[in-house]
């Protein structure tokens, strides 16, 4: 048997229908993550990619690691970012509506990691609300993310708000 590398499909979750169909019954008022995708930014490798498993803390980067909420517990951790990207429908088609980045530090040899779960949840919510939270990212990671969003789907980038585009200028 040959070990073939698993081909990764990269795509954003595009707008879905309203699961409640306006009936206001079960599920009404719940938050839908159907328009959100997770992007991993790896400044160590200089790349960014969509990894939907990060929505449930199951991305390849996050697996098999014990997490600490104190950064000093992971002194040799490599920097990664999970970026929560929300897509909304617009007049000219879908666009990047919300983008919020959450920090990860991973020390793979020692199976340790740093992340603040509350920050990740807060950033997911901020992305759903259409906010852009990338100012705390290092310049290299922000540049990788900006280039990824621009080249991934030029129409969604073109339709995005000026606030988002200026965040990566």
C-alpha cells in the first residue's frame, strides 16, 4: 500500500439558508456558524489555509496538545493564528464581513500549547457581528492573511468593506 498525501480541499463555507425558516420555534435566536470559516495562519511556514476542523478545536495544528492559559507555560511554542472569517451576502455577491484572529502557541515536541478559549469564543462572536480584529497580529502574519484573503476569492475581497481592506494595507 502506498501512502498518498491527503489532498486538502480549501473552500469557505458560503451562505446557507435560514435553518428556522422564519417560524420562530425551536432554534430561533440561536447563533448560526454556517457563514463562518476558520483559517489557520502559519507564519513559520509562511502560509494560510482553510481548516474547518478548527471550528471544533480539531485542526491538525491543535490536535494532541495539552493547553495552558498562561503563555509562560509554553516558552518554546511556535506562533499560529486561527482566524474566524464570516461571509455575508451583499449587493454584488458574497463578501468578507467579519475577520477576527486568535493566537495559538504550539510546542509540538513537548505536546504543550497556549490558547485562551474565552478569547477564541469572543473573536468568533465578533467576526459574526462583522467586526475586524487583526491589529494585535504581528505584521508578517497579517500580511500572509491579507494576501490569502485577496487571492482566495477576488470577488469577496472586492466586495469587502474599506475597513477590512485598510486593516491589511
